[in-house]
């Protein structure tokens, strides 16, 4: 913050003050006292400036630490919100998949039952048709009052 020139002036001011105190020039006339007073004011202002800069630096460092902590907390909260949103999304997706699976199962079962019923009807018609066309059943029967005489002849072609 301070350059070499400023440090030289401060060093010269402190040397002038120490020489003036040692020699006692502050007692001679008004001018050396004013110089000594100006030098003391410069030293005091330099010291106060250093103290203010140091205080500001400490305050800035503390603010920086608090800001870093707050940013990390915000990042953690954001990550928690992202994870919660991801969990909700996956739960909703699984619910949709389960509902779709149930609907598809119901549709497949309904189609299967319809196909089975159609197959049973086709089979029964086919069996009736096969019995009518494949084998010819010829028979002769007589009804008498006391008994029934039945003569059946089955011909397979």
C-alpha cells in the first residue's frame, strides 16, 4: 500500500522528531516548534491511517469469510433442493411406469381373453364341421312299442 518514497518521508520525519527532541530545537523560536508539530501530526496521521487500514483489512477479511461460508451454505441448500427435485421426479416417473404397466397388462389380458373366447368358438365350429364332413354317420333305426332297435353304421372317408 505504501511505496518507498512514503517510507523515506516517514523515516525522515521520525528522525527529525528524534533529533529535535535530542537537541532541543523546539525551544528556539516559533518555526522549529511548528515543524515539530507538523512532523508529529504527520506521524500521528500515518499511524492512524495504518490502524484504519488494518481495521478495514480485518473487517474485509471477516466479511470475506462470512461470504465464503454463506456461499457454501447456499450451494449445499441448492444441492439438497436438486436432490429432492430428482427424487420427486424419479418417484413420479416410476408411478407413471407402474400405471402404464398396469394398463398394458389389463389390455393384454382383455385381448387374450377375447382371443381365447374366439379360439373356443372357432374350435367348436371346426369340431362340428369336422364331424359333419369327415365321417358319415349312417344308421337305421326302428321304433317298436316294446323296444328300440338301433343299427348304426359309421363310415370314415
